[in-house]
């Protein structure tokens, strides 16, 4: 990785950087003394279920505060995680322009990680529900790299991303509105509602329309979150209600076949039918009860979720102007999820802590699909409507999952400098599937198949952390951990309906690392190395009929090194830099490609970059000018399994500047300022096709194509002010 490669495109954000630099002396000339940072522990709950400083946890954990998100103007997952070491989040992808595809530990799959929102798996027993993820009024985001085989069981692999919203009735609030080009805009209100005794409540309501440069591409999202809690019966009852509607007009992936990764259709063209859509509705209810018990604590959570998605979309099957040259499908997908967890946490003396619990995750998905062929010019002009196309095949799918587990995790401090975390879990998973297909062009009773897979299997982890020098304020920690986990095979909910249930994915990983907090908290760094051996990774391929399907991909090995360095020059001025080296390769996998069996042993996985880097500078005083600059670098990566198509490295810039006075602020934010447009994620439904990094907005503000958001925000809204 060359320095010139990382900083390619420097000219685009120069204006933002200069304005940010000019703002710093304004505060330095103020008569009051310079604000200095104070040492505070960075608390996480994802790795341990109970609050614990990230420095003592024997695992790589990153916590991004809500204040940091606000300072950087981060409103979506790609921008929120832009400075997380070794994590790269591609916007858009198969789930539509409102979705995203994270890469953790070198594996870019939207279903390889676990997404958790306020302690509940967001997507249940199936795939992370990324299009409905909302980052309004967030307290913090926690990222645990690697699996969580004890506390979260059979639903996590390369990492856990947990979004934690502010508690019910939390003081303060905010009203914001923003606008951008391509008819984009939105507004949000997050306020505490009137309190009464031990009853606390808050409400978040927001809506937005996001346009894109891509033809016929946008999404509209409406969201409401009501949170409440009640002190009663010696504890606290919790009630949350979350509802969202996300209506998307999807972009098309671009076919790429040439070794130089040239695009084979015009950039920003759309080959979907004219009435293409991905319309999601989701209703999510959570209740829980927490209380002290027998010198410890007892916590119970129950979540119920119903979602419905209606979609119409299509993908090219030929690069010639022949009729037909594309295949599309209609689909109605309904999912229902139930999540239950109850666990006890005890402090055993002064040196041990125990968490024991049971959880249950139920999911049922029903999909009905119909396929059709159509013709569309390669430039996407004059798209036909799916309503005018005769239907070819009908598919139906009914998949039911029951995942349950008993878990026990112990934390033990044999001395004041050693910290041991060990846990085990007994998993019991049952999956039943019924799938059928039929011809629609003539009367056909169709074929139907069923399958069932039951797995009872243990999983677990052990980790050790050693404070080699210093104390919690300024210290140096070494840690190591080992994890063993498995996960039932994912479903991509494409048009096909395969009755066969694939083998579960399994992984064993080891991790070693060093962490340090120095200069009273002004400077922190972490260096980790990992290796994960993976079996039965689920990958997409095309059938002889051109329809997508999923298969198990033998064995793979992921290894890498990740570095995260950050410092505070003042309490309102901080910087961060990261670097990651990843090596993700097939170890034992044979696949039929172009009619021949091909060994892929030793080949790098698709879209897994060896090098990633990021750097950011944030200046966020209480009043006056503020701003931020962030740069991300992604190295070259192969687009195909044969490793014949190499996409070059790319760099993206984002920046923001604004003015804050009392209860309001006005800001201007931009992403992908240098307007680079590389392939960033693989389509599992379009063979050999890739989604391109979007140019979110166009403006002539600095005479180059870039993304711009202009927003107004006010905060510190009391219930009396709201009423």
C-alpha cells in the first residue's frame, strides 16, 4: 500500500480541511483556559452482558459514542463505522439503496455478522435487517470483532455490531432537518415525554427521502420509536415499540468480466423493470424486566417482530441486445420472529463474576415468487413494466427456525492484573423447510420438497487479559482469546426455492492483541492479530437456468492484523488513524465454472481487500465553528473467485463544517467528495454483477461531483418546551 495511493484525491476536501484548520485558532484565542480531557472508562456490554471497560476485555471491542456520531454528522452505518479499524461498510447492495454490506475480518457478507439493536438481534433468525436500521438518538455503537459463541450463540460469526439508543426518558432532545440534491431531504424529532414518578418515556419520529445519481434509484424511510420504563415490583419494566416503512427503488448491479474491471454497462444506468421496488414494513415490540436478585441481577427480554417485503426487480442475463436479455421476479416475503432471553448475573466475592442464562430465537419466513423474462437496452432506457411480461415459473418457500441455548460465562480475576473470561454454550437448532416450484405458462401441479435439519452442538470461548504495566488511567494490556462457533446456513430469499438445507457454517478463531491507554487517557492504541478457520461458507452461484442459488464452499482461512490509534489534543479536538491487513483465502473448494470443475484452493475471496486504512480529525466545541475530515482507503481486491478480475484500490473523503450557537447548529456535510465509483459489493442474484459505490448527491459547491448534506439541528428540548 503506497502513501500516494492512500491520499489520492486530496484536492477534493482541501477546502473543508482549510476551514477546519482556520476554526481551531478561534478557540485557542479565547480567554478561558484550554479544556483538557479527563480519564473516563469506555464501557461496553456486548462482550460480557454487564458493563465493563473495553481495555480489560480479552477481545477487540470498539465503542463509538453518540457524541462522536453527532460531531461527524454520521447518520448511516457506513459513515458511523468509517473509523473502525478493519471494518469497511459498503452502502447499498442486494438489500437496496437503504441497506449496506459490512466487511469484518476480511469477509464481506451481509449475513456473516450479527446486528443487535438494544440487546435484540435485528433480523431475528434470518439476516440482519439493515434497511430498517435507524441511527437517530443513538447513545453508542459497539463493535465486537469475531464471533460471540456464548452470549449470542448461533447467529454471529465475524463480528457483532450493536446499536444502543438512549434510554427511555433520557434528558435532552433534538429536532433536525436536512436537505440535499436529487430531491433528498428529511427531518427528525427525538424528545423525552412527560415523566410521572417511576415512569419514564421518550419518542423518536423521523422521515427522509434519499435520492441518488443512479437512474430511477431512491428510498423513502419513515420511522418511529417509543421507549418507556416503569419502576415497579422491586425492579424495572421496559416497553419499546419500533415501527418503520422503507420503500426503495433499487439500483442495478453492473456486469464486470474484463481483467481490468471495466464496467460493461453505462455508469448509473438501471436495468430493472420500470416498476421495480423493494417495499418493507416492520413492526417490532420489546418488553423486559430487570431487578436485583440474591446479591446479583436478573434480566429478562421478550421481543416480537413482524415484517413484510414486496419486491419487483430484475437482472441482466446477457450483454447482447437480444430479446430477452434479463430475468425478473415478483416476490412477497413475510417473516415473524420471537426472541427471548433471561439471565442472572452474580458477583462471587471480589474476584469473580458469573452470567448464566437461557435464550430462544424463533423465525418463520414465507415467500411467494414468480419469474419473468424481459428485454431492456443495456443503457437502461425505455424499461418495460413487469405487469406487461408473461410469467414463467412460480416458487414458494416456507422456512421455520427454532434456535435455543443454555449459556454460562465466568469472569475471574486471579490477581489484580489478570482477567480471565471463559464461557460455554449448548445450542439446539431445528430448521424445517418446504419449497415448491411450478410452471405458470400452462397448468402444472408443480413439484414440492421438504427438508429438516437438527443440530445439537456446543460452542464456547476463553480469553485472558494481563495488565502488564500501569493502571486503568495509564496502562498496557496484553490479551489472547479462542472461540469456537457455528451458524445455520443463511437464506438469500432470491426467486428460487431450494428445499435442501445446506450444512451449517462452523469456525474456530484465535486472537492476540495489545491495548494501551496513556497520558491520562489522551492517547489510546490497540494492535491485534487473528486467524479464523471457516468451514462450509455459504456462497452464491448461478444454476443452469440462470437463477441464483447458494452452496457450501468447503473451507477457508481468514487472518489479519489490525491497528487502531487515537488521541485527544483537547476535550473538543481529537484524531484517529487505523490500518488493517487481511488475507482471506479458500483452502479446499472446488466449483464448476464455465462447464469445468475448478480448484480454487489458495485464491483470495471475492471483494476482500488486503489493505484498509482510515484517518480522521474532529473538532467539536460547544460553541462556534466545528468540523471534521475523514479519509478511507481500500486496497485492491479480486472480484471473481478465479482471481482474474482485479479491481484497483480506491480512496474516499468525507468532511463536514458548521456553526453551533447555544441550542442550535447549522452544518454542511459531504461524503465521497472525490466521487470515486468502484465496485464495492457482490450481487448474489445477478451472476458476475457488482454494486458500485454511489455518488449520493451532486452539487457544484467546490466544482467537483460530490455528496453534500445541509442540515439544521436544535437540541436540549425539555418536555415543557415540547408541550
